[in-house]
């Protein structure tokens, strides 16, 4: 007869083996709303391990690109390095990350531009709104002995605190900071808790270069892939810290409004929100970028004049006339014309939606807002020639003739595609209206600080 298994002792042995593999168990607290979603667009109640690992991989690749990579034409070299530790489709990860979190609660930060954009028609459905997660516990397990533990722990802390996880992360959602540094490497963790953002990045980079034996300092304008921001200096690719002593919802609003073309119009060019804006190059801040516009046409309707004419049939699907007659405050009767303007890819005589992750991660942190520029140039130079901007010109309050212009952004950057009125408006801030792509990226990076201050008063 076989001997009985002592389940209590077995459980102890299993737990002992698990604890031997445990690298760190860190308790985080949420400082901005979590907006992680599933494939149906619903907000998940669980901070997913895969989302953390994906964001962590991306960050480590940018750090490798900055200090190690010899080929900056693609992610291939950096991905090969990161895959040694976090695995790939062909290899197992040396680390396993497990998460658990408290039951999410309703967030007060719901009346924000980004939420209105992503959740139109869903604002009264709680399962699509951001939530607060008070506590997040992250456990890191090592599957075999490696010298990379400190890098994994520190990069995880930086990722959760400053880069975020979930949806809307580049504009402030999904930030978590350690509750204490008891089970983390103290150097980076302590600096995060003490509010020393640049010090945290500098300390991590020092560790990364020591462990990897890398000592390059690659520059963003020679790269086709993003490179991690520098912790010191005044260059365009250095971390920017802006004072913003308001609550988290106010900080998120300032971040999201700072990247809008309307803010550049009023804060950088001193124009009206309704003025033309083809000379403002917000495609640099990420894509897609579209704006819904409404024009008052006369009661007989409107004449849509498209330039170039061969796109007339394509453009008309972006503009729809509402045949309901309305009356404005002055007593004028009109029919509203609703349209969508912004940036698209030109594929022959067809327009295509284009996506590009923003180079700028903007993050609330205590009484500050951080701009983390993950810049690159060569990839943007390759893609910019195919981007066009749809804009609308009319000088009438009630118009029967609407002119829609589809112009390459390259002609807008060199001002050859601007109207006389646009040139006049553009002359108010030449640094942001004209120039080569490298110079414009630098100028827009610096201008973001001004845009944030416009809303952080």
C-alpha cells in the first residue's frame, strides 16, 4: 500500500520553491485613472500582466537604442537583446510577472477631451469609462539565475510610474507608484518616492550601462526608431519637468488640451480657434488626428469645392449636410454642414487612415507634469511625404460655398501650399509654422511646455 502524501508539507515545499524564484513583490498605488480595455472596448477590472510586459519591452528597447544599438534602422537589434530576458515567439522568458489588484472604483476624471473622443456615445456606460485602482501588487519571478534582476525591477518601476499601462498612457492614464521600497532596489525606487524624476532615470541608465557594458550615446536624429530620453540637459530629447500644482483631473485635462491644434492656435499663434490651421503641424505629436467641424450653410444648401478636384468624390464622404433648418442667435436661418478634417495618408487618389504612436509620453507626477520625448527622425522623414491635411476655408458666417483643401504636409511645412491669409497667421510664430522636419520636431517638443503652462495656471 502506497504511503499517503502529506498535503500540508507538499504545499510548504511548493511555496518554498516559489519563494526561491521570487525576485520582488512590490505594492503599487494608482495615482491616475486606469483605462485598460478588452477587445470589445470595455474597461477591464484587472491590470493585465501582458500589458505591463509589452510596455516594459518597449521601454527597454528604447533604452538599448540609446546606449547600445549599432543599427538604428529598425527595432531588430534591440528586440534581439530584450528577447534574451523577456522571451519571444521562439524563446521562453527568463522572468514571469504576476499581478493582482483591488476592486476598481469609479473615477471622477471622466469629463476629459480624450475620453470624449474615445467614448462618444458611451459616457453613461460605466464599463467603458476609466476607473481608479487603489492598489496593484506586482510579483516578479525568475525562471533561472541571471544578472538582469536589478534592471527588470527598476525598469518596471519607471514604466508603471512614468510611462503607464493600459489605454491613453501617452496622455497620462495608468500611472502607479511604489507604496514603499522595502522589496525593491532602493536607488531608483527612493528617487521616485522623493519626486526626483531625472535622478530615477539617471540611476537606471547607470545600472543598465554597467550590466550591459554599453557606453554609446546615440542621437535621435540619426535613428529610425525611438530612443529613450536623456535625464539631463536642455536638448529637445531631454526630460522636461513643468510645475502644475492642481489635482490629477486638472493635470490630465492640461495634458490632453496641450496637444490640441486649438491650443496651439490660441497660445502659440494668438489666433481664433475658428481660423485656418494648416500651418500648425500637430502630426508631429502623433496620429490619427481628426477634428469634427460644423459650418452654417444657407437654407438652399451648399456648394462643396474640393482642391484637388480628383478627390472630390472621396472628400464628400467626410462632409454631410443636415437638412434640418436651424436659427442662430442673430436670427439667421441655416443648415449645418458637418465635416471631419485632419491628417490622412494619400494612396493614389484614395485617403487612408494612418496611425503613429506619439513620440511624447506626458505624465502627471505629484505637483508636476513630465514630458518624456522618445524621439526619432529618419522614420518620420520617410513617412511625411505621404501625409496630407484636409482643411476647410470659408470667410462667411453663413456660406453657400465651402472650399475643402487637401494639401501635402510637405507643402504646408515650406509654406508653398498656404493661402495668403494663412501666411499672415503663420508669420506670428515662424518657429512652429515653417522649416525642416528636424527643426520642427525640436521646436514642437519645446513648445509643448508652453502649451501645458497655458492650462496649468
